[in-house]
C-alpha cells in the first residue's frame, strides 16, 4: 500500500558517520529510494565532523543530493554560516538549507534575519563578466545589510547567491520564546509541540520522530517529518511513501520569498560606481 502524502520527508544522519565508506553507501542507498526530500547532516556526536564540511564532501561526489546542515549561533556567527551555504550553492548548483538549534541565550531571531539579508545582498544576476568593457559585476545590485543588534552585520556577503533558489532556514520552535523563530521558513518540533507551533504562526511545521512513528505523522497530514533512526528502520518506514519530485527546496516546498527582505531603501554597496 502506498500512502498518498504531501508530507515532506527528511532523514537525519550524524555527519561523522557519513565519512566512512559504509556510511556514505547507506546514505546514498536511502536517497536513491526517491522517497527522501533532503538529508539532514546532524552535528557529530563525537565532534569530529563539521556538517558544512561534510556537505561540501558529499556535494562534490553526489551533486543530486539535497542537504540540510545542522547549525546554531552558539557555535557560528551568521556571516560565517551565510558564506558557507552560499559557497556550497556556488560549488554544487543547489542551495543547502540550515536547521538551527536554539543558542540558549537569545538572539536567534536576529541571527536568522542576518542570514536572510546576507543571502539577498549580492544577487547572482549582478555578475556580468564582460571582457570587452572589463566589467565584472554591476555593483548597483549589491546592497549593504547594516544590521545592528546582537549579531551586527555590515555586508554584503562575499559570495553571490541565486535569488531564485534562496536557502531555506528551518528552526527549532521554542514555545517559551516563540518570537525567536518568527522569521524562519520552517518550524521544527516534536509531535507534542506541533499544535503549539502551528497555533503560534501558520508556517510549515516539520515533526522530528523515530521511524516507528513516521506513518502516524504522515497520516496526520503533517507538513513534514524529520526521521532520526537506524538506516534499515528508516528504509522500512519510507517504503509506503510516494516518490519525490526534483527542484530546489524553497520552490519544491512552496515557501515563497523569505519573510525578511532587503528592500529598495537599503543603501547600495557602492553608489558612486556603476560597475567594477
């Protein structure tokens, strides 16, 4: 029996387990079932593998993969995260998403705002590469970010980003501090917190669960599920699900533009120079 489901399916793996040949083989076998929207590269339990570095490794070897990188502002500044994601998009053609864990000291919303603004500060369409006029980039399209607050960012980003494939931000929902995740594209919680997340703000809510509960989550009509379990158990749980389509995550998940945007009132990066 195949479940007729629009639920997005993500599978979490420990980034440290992917680097071995058996871990990489198991991951690709799972992806090749066609029932997984994205692979979440979780923070390594042993701390010996950075998810963004593993994403670069996998992206070079398997460019068809859609990846989500676990991160948090307790370890990384927004500018560093934005630059890594933009660099991975430039290398592989697809923008990986971020799954952010609470930093525990506030400032998460400020960090998410900085990410969205940085990814919009240097559009890829500004790259001209005109040899005759020796014009590399139309700097009028570049924008300063100029964000104050807990995470101060000037911008623009150092790497151009495809504005038709802007990276997606998933963020853990904290019912005690709902405003901290107000500008994420997708909220992440467990089954017990799903109703509160949906009530707080109507955005896609992805539920973290073990393989044994996947069917119940899908049948409930959830927007998405993040499965964290042994590969064999995950594969069995996904067997009844339909195969997934292609395309970038933002478009495939119907997310539209980010809530935070750089508008026309933001100062150009170099208003006195039309081209560089």
